[in-house]
C-alpha cells in the first residue's frame, strides 16, 4: 500500500479526484440518509448541523495531513540541499587545486581557499585584485585571447601554462584549465578556472632534459672516440698490408680488416639512428656489399652482384652478428669459385616475415660451405659463421642444386639486452 508521501510526490491529482468524489457522494446522499433516519424537524436540523461539522472536521484533518506531509517533504528537501551545498562547499574549498569563478569581464565571483593559499592572499584581498596584478605581463594577453574564444563559443575549454605572482613578489609556474558556463540562450554566465602549481614538475622536466642532453653529449663523445679508434685500427691494417710481401699473410690482414670495417659500419649506422635501440640493417648490409665489391674489385670484376634487400631494422645485439655473417659469406666467395662459369652471379636477399628474419646468399659457383662443415667447422671462417648463428639462436641451411649454391640463415627478431659483439668461440 503506497504511503501518503509517495502519493503526494507522484500523484497529487489522485488525492484531488478522491476528495471531489467523496464530497460529491456526501453532498448527494447525506441529506437522504438524514431524512430517512429522522422525522422530527429539530432532530433533522441537529443532524444536518452535525453532518456539516463532520465534513468540515474531515476536510480540515485531510488538509492538516497534506500540509504536514508536504512540510516534512520540504524540510527533507531543504536538508538534502544543505547537505549537498555543504558537501560542494567543502569539496570546493578543500580541493587540491585552485578553483576560480569569474565573469567574462574578469570580475571575480568566487575563489577557493587553495587558490588563496597558492597566491598568498586573503580571500577578500584576492577578490578585489585585477588579473594583471598577479599574472606575469608577458602571459596576460595570451590568456585573455584564449578566454575570448571561450566567451565566443569557439572552444569548449583551453589549457595553458602561465607565470603567477604571489603576494610576496615571487613567481611560480601554473597550469590553468578553463571552461565557460552558459545560460539557456547560450550566453556566457561565467568562466571556471582550475589552477595547478607545476613549478616542481617543470623543474623535474628541465632536470630530465638536461640529463638527456648530457647523456647525448656523452654518447656522442663515445661514438666519436670509438669511430676514431676503429678508423685507427683500420689504418694500421692498411699500413701493415703495404709493408707485407707475403700474399697469404696479406689475405689474412684483408679478412681481418673487412671485419673491422663491418663493425665500424654498423657502429656508424647505430650512432646515426634516431631510434637508439634499433639499426637499419638493410642500409648497413647494402653499403657493406658495395664496400666489399670496391675493395676486392679484382675478385668481383667479372661477377654480377644482385641485391634484394627489404627494409629491416634490428636491435644492435642482432645487427652485429648478422652483419659479420654477411661479411664472412661474401669474403668466402672469390673468382676461383667461378672457374668455368660463363656468367658468374651472386644474389643477396634479406627479408622479414612475421618477426622472422631471413638472409640468403646465392651464387652459381663452386660450393665450399656445407651444412656439415658449418656444424663441424674446420676453418676460422666456418667457426665464425657457426658461432654467430648460434649467438642469433638461428638456423642455417646450405643447398646446392641446379648449379646454384644457397646459404640461408633464419632467426627470430628479438630485443636483446647486453653487449652484442662478444663472440665466444666454441
């Protein structure tokens, strides 16, 4: 059964209809009832009087109940409004950020205690200040232009950093976020601003930027020194080569020289990379192939070298082993392997598919590298290739069919940590 309060809140018209219906039946049938009960005119008169007083009493009691219930409802509503207002006021005043309401003409309406503490003013002092009295002169016009866009409805809100002056004359960096409150005609009533003191944050950002700058300078210096050292080692190999008459020893020097060149090339690519963790290994291998062709042009003079290198970027700890593998494979190929071949040709392919990197070196000359001698190496060249493939946790496959010798290296692309150039001979 619904309570009277519920009926009043949800269906006040029901009470009105019930009252009208009851009044109609009372007026319509009460006289007939009295006449049927009494014959004496005096008794009838008294009964009619009592009937009227009963109707007045019943109506008054009903009105009393309605007014009392209505008053209770109003009192509860007022109490809830007070609680809501107190809750809002407590939240407004105790918020960890400064909050301000001001009219479009920059006249203050309200400011919370946090904002007063932030600027160092009493509330009545703050509400009598003009904006240019506590905002840095170089920032005041920028803020006004953004406020105007809110007033004109061109923006829903804006956020900007400004310098604010405290009462004691010191400045702090603040981040102010503003939005506008409009009436039914879409005219701006006032602007709401939320101010945060970001001085500590800006100091931390500046400190971090300086640390990054110092790190870049240090890395640049390290790269510079490593580049110079590698260049010096390379020059020493060239110098030793000039004063060496032994062809076998000169060949060993050239092999070692090209390994240094390969490392230097990867290092240069790494130092130029915008993504410090990755290297454009495709560009690196393409350049390495051109260097080998130029350095050993007497070997590659009649050999056609074809490159099919797709864009691949690798972590430096995978780029170094892959670059050295490619160098070893190309250095293992010379003109003697193409004796009797009318159209000597070498094809180098590099591609990445679903996180798997595949390197192929294909030639139509004599095959000296096999799966067996790579697994059970007999020469330093084979030892290096075998060790580097193991370091990549990759697989190699050698095939020789239809006059085509194919060496294939496959490994999973990973982000490896730690030094990538250490080679532990097995």
